[in-house]
């Protein structure tokens, strides 16, 4: 397994190189950010001088070469907007996003596991139809709309939770529900589908025929074997969490990486955009690597080669 993990880590290096090239290319063609940095009445000479000072007049390959040289040294350049190194700014905002993502995933798991299991054990019943229907609705609702509705109901009308900001658990609840709802819907459908298939297996019927209580048959035997696809979708949902955080953090003014990235895109702050996307890519890669480890824990029969 160690050899497999080392091989996977080495495979991630070209992936990160490709990501860095794509991100730099997209930012490069987005236009010159100098116009946003200078006042509207700035002369053409001022614009040209600042462009030269920032090295933005150089060919693409030269700019990319300098970017990669800095990247190897952990230097993503300076933020045009904040006039400081980009990477420390991104890492400063990262804990807030991880806090929101973790809370959202916990909420999704709390909702999805019991609902998916109950739906599978009560196949084609009213509970099953209600759960699957709710999952479809939860998946279809846009994050920004759900967030606004939660603010109107629980913050503006009832006054139970703060509208925006970060600092207490009360600040975290509404953003976490907003971000976790879509993930819970996806996980509910997957758990139900996996459980329905496993509950029809011979070993489950054998366990029931031996007189084991339904609770032990469902949770000890069937549910554990249904966890592998759940782990897979959880790892894949990392990108969904971060992508959803871009919208959710904006709606709730949550001071995380998503809000910083949105502001950087609007102001064409290339260093912030590149550092943010690179950190997000590392998070997604790490979660997929962690999923490979969890597979082996859940099912020792899995062999890595």
C-alpha cells in the first residue's frame, strides 16, 4: 500500500503542473489588470509604465517561466489589491473555508445516512417517496437561492441567527445548512441505491434467517458494505464543497477563501487567483488520496498494485 501511495503522490506532480498552466493561461488572457489599479483619468504613459514595472509587457512564455520559478519556491507573486504576498493571504482565509466545509459535511452526513438507510429499508413506501423526492428537490435548489431564503426566514423574520460574518456557532449554522443541503441530497440517493442492492444479497438473507435483529443486519452487515461508494462520493464532493463555498461565502459574507477568490476574479488579481486555485487543487487531490486509504480500512480485501 505504501508503494501505491508513493506512486499516486508522484502522479499528482504532472496534474499540478497542468493545473498551474491552465490557471495561468486563463488569467493571462483575462486582460491587463493595470486599468483596474490606476484611476480612471490615468494617462496612457502611466498605464504603460506600470505594465512594464509589473512585467506584464513580456511574452507569455517568459511570464509563465517566472511564475513557475516562483511556484517552486512557494512564491505566487504579490497581490495587486493588497500589495502583499498572495500565498499568506490565501492560507489566512483557508481555515474559515475548511471550517465551513467540515460543518457542511457533518450536516450532510447526519441527514443523508439515516434518511438513505430508512428509504432503502422501506423501499417504495411513503417514506421512500418522500426521501427520494426531497433529495431531488435538495439537489435542484441553487445555493444562493437557498441561502437567501434561510436569511429571510431565520435571520430577518425570526431573528434566530446573524445575517453574516463569522465568530460563533450561530454564524456557522445557516451557511453550513446552505452548503450541506445539496451534498446531503446526493449522498442520500447514493446510500439508498447502494443499500437496496446490498439488502438483496444472499448473505443478508442468511443473516436474517439466523434470527438476527433487523437493526444488526442493516447497520452491522449491510451498511458497512455500502460505505465504499459513499466514501467515493464524499471525496469527489470536495470540489463541490469548495465550489459551493464561493457562492455561500459571498451570500453570508463569510470571510473564507471563496469570498477572497471571487473578489480576486472581479479585480483581476492574478496572484490571488492562481494561489487559491492551486491550494484548492491540492485539497481535492489530498481527499482523493485519503479515500484510497479509507477503502482499505473498510474492506481489507482490497489490494493495491
